[in-house]
C-alpha cells in the first residue's frame, strides 16, 4: 500500500514527530527498535524521501546542517499558509499570547472561535480531551513541533558534521549546537513548566523523556552552549550568537551577572537575522504584503491590548511604526522596510539591554539608565525654529546605538530623547521592560519577558498580561494562562510524560 502522512501518524514508531514526521524519516535509520521496514509497514519508500544511508556522507552532513538552519528559520517566522486561525510560527504565538499583536475577531463573535483567538484570549486548557479540545491542541502545536524539530535536526547536524565532514569548519558544528540550545530556551519561555526533551538519533533511536521543569530545561542548555563556544572560536558571528543565547538562558534563570558577562562580549552592531528565500506572500508572517493581508491575516498590532498592553501604535514610537492595511489591520512598518521578510532574533542591542538589566539588579540605576539612553541617542542634538512659527524650537536628537537594528530601513530610525529616571524601583523595572518591548518588538522576546516580570519581579499576572474584557462585543473575559500547554498528543505517545508540572510563570 502507498505510505501516507496519516499512516505515519498512526504508527507507534513515529511517536510525536508532528507535522514533519515524513521529513524525520529521511534522517532516521533505526528508531529505538523500530526499523525502517516497521516504520513503512511494508510500503515502499516514497520517491521524495531519501534512504538514510544517503545522508552518511560529507554532502549529507552539510545538507543536515542546512536543514537545521531552515528548520529554525521556518519555526520562528514562517506563515501557516492562508489559514489565519492557526497559531503558526513562534514569534507569532509569542505575540498573540502577549500584548504585541491581537487577533481580529469578527464583529459578531462573542467567544474565541479558533486556535489563534484562544491564544489571544489566554485560554488554552491542557486537559480538554473533547473533540474541540483535541482540535485546538493540534492547531496550537506548531511552535512545539517546530522547536523540537530544530533540536533534533541541529543535534543530528552536529553529529553528522563531526563524523562525516571532519574537515568542515568547526563553526558549523558550533552553529548547530547554538540552534539546539536556542530552541530549548524558546520552549522554556513559551510552554508550561514540564517539557519533555525527547531525542531522535539515527544511531541510538527514539528516546522519550519525562517532564523537565522550566529551570531544568534552561540549565540543560548551558553545557550545549559550552561546547558551542569552544567550537566557535574562529567565528565571531557564531560566537556572538552563542553568547546571546547563553545570556538569554541566564536571564531566564535570574542569574543577571552571568547573563551580563556573556552579553558584554557581543558588539552593539551584531545582528543574527533570519531571511526567507521564497518571496511568496506565504513565506513569512513578516513578509510585507502591500496589496494583500495574506501573511498578516486576522492579526493586527496590539495597542494597549487588554488594558495592560503597551501603546505600540498610539505612542508614536518610531520603533513600532504602523501601516494601516485596512480599517482593522495594522502592520509593523519595520518588517515592511525589510522587504521580503527578515527577522532579527539575536543582536548586540539585546546584549546592551541585558547588561542594563544586570546593572539595575545590582542597584546601579545610573549605569542602567545610561545604557538605555545610549541606545536611543548619542546625547548630541540640534535646535531649529519651526518654519512659519519661529517661536517654537524643535529639538532633534542624534541617533544612538540602537540604530543597528534598523540599518537599511526606510524611513531610518531617528534619534530619541533621553529618558528621565522614573525615581522608584518599580518604575525603573517598568521602564527597562518597556524599552525591551519597543526595541525587540515581534521578534519572539515579549513572552519570556512577561513571564520573568511575574516569576522574577513578583508582579501579578493581571498586571502584566492582557486582562479585562475581550472581543468586539466585550462579552468574554480574558483567561489567566501565561504559557501554552504541551500538545495532548505528547502525553498519548510518550509513556514517560504525564503533562505539565504546573502552568505558573
């Protein structure tokens, strides 16, 4: 019989390989006692699936390395076709759950109507085994499956490069390990405490795991990054990426000094940017669609979302300029400027923000504020009377180091006035996280930051996450979820996994 995606999903050997199960077959020879014959159940290998032995060459190892990069890029920002109801890519899921973007619900809708709107509403139950709940779980599992794809593909690439392409630059392996660690950090930020870290290896097979707490997942990234740092010695670009991921992991652990130590090595002009080679409007959520809302379907920039959200649009902040695509849909202009879709997911600007937070944690409020202001302006300014109204003088500030995130954008990022000291500890924390939100808007950081505000800074979730009435009719309240549950399918297929440890921040 011909092999199909359905038969693969039903096969116990496949387990939770999700929407990319067929791709996984091209990487696996023997899966924990599941031979290729058993996986195929007597069917012939599809024409578009390569025999695993074909990858056990130098060319195959390099192809595996490329696959890991493509997997990471697509997981972070690829659009889920034209189906605006799906959660889709990681940056999109993070934006929906937080205050960055809002799902545009029909004017007559009283309740969440699909997966994306449930995430926007912060109401994603873990234990709903009804047909509706199972459908919802399937529709929101994209980031979970994608990040695990990245983990598996990146580790496979690192191992294959070491074994079959020993003369390839060591930085290739460092890059693969960095992507594996990055994926684990993102899992810890978006999903509940209690994440399985199942592995799939061509040599040792499929190895399911128990649930690991958020802290355990983060700590498990550090040895991976240690290895990556050694291998990246000859590549400044990959070393910078490794240090940013390391700093992000430490920041999530509340280890501010260690985070700052890693971040200090990263130059302010460093950027690690993902790009989509396919210029189709379906390639990325961040591909500007001037004549169509295809990639931004049913989504709009948040603006004071759920009463607690930041005024990304109404503030007039140049870092979050908006373009009106319709009467209800606003698109982030910074992605329009990038043309066919580009998403910066690690940068020297982020490194400076991490150092600023570490200084604040030590009580060095002046040093922290100086870093924030150096990103906004050099401190130089010019005074120019307004034409036709010379009694009013305009102040133009010279652009600061944060402009590195907006190189090539049109219009260019202007300088911004220095920020005053809020004068209170709580005000300083709020200011720091607001600056992080504006600089790193829609790049996958806001969810981790909001959880940290609850977990590390002891703020109530209803002071941080969108709250109050939801939807155009305001008949529904926001839920209380601050993370997403792992998909129901993981519990069904992994006997060691019993679900989330807790749903706390």
